[in-house]
């Protein structure tokens, strides 16, 4: 528990018992117009308290850019503990989802951006070894593109 609190402070995010839906004060209708598994899961995961979301649920919501401003702190905590943490797809899938966030998001969350960039730099050898040079290069290119907008 102490480790989680320390990381929460590091990333400026308190452990949250509210859901994305509650934090955004945006309650989606229970009636789903296009009921694919993806849409059904996104609807369901928005209702779960952030502190209770699994890595897979975080990965899915972040990859769909749903509630990212509320989820990024928890995602960075998980990546800090294990840069290659995985949801249901493959080792490092949360890392790839976070790296895919648009520059506009990172412009609003500059502290989180620099924390993410530093996490990737500190773990670059592990990422290259486990995910391969190509995947590391794609992650790094996205980071560089976002960083250029800050110069």
C-alpha cells in the first residue's frame, strides 16, 4: 500500500473511488445504439471506480480515448511498476496504448507527458529487448512528435 501511495503522489493522482462517468458528470444512456463488444465494454468500464479498473480495462479506455485525463495517472503508476504490464493482448499493450495518445492530450498534461517520456527512456533497453526495436522506435517516434510541439 505504501508503494501505491508514493507513486500516486509522484504522478499527482490520488487513488480515486469515482468512475470516469462520475468524474466527467457525463452519464451515457444504457441503451446502446451499436452494441459491439467494444462499445458495450466501454460503456461498462466507464462506470467502474478508477481504482478498481484492471490493466485491460485501462488499456481499452485509453486506446479509445475515453476518460484519459482521469486515467493517465493510474496508467503511469502501473507502467512505473512494470513498463511491460499487459492487458489481454500482449506484453506492453498498456505502454503502446498510452504512447498512442494524441499530442493535443499531452499538451494539456505536460507533467504526465514528461513522466511518461522519462519512464520510456529509463526502460528503453528492456522495451527493445522484450518488444523489439521496431515497436520501441514507433513508441519513441510518437514521444518525439509530441515533444516537438513543446519546443
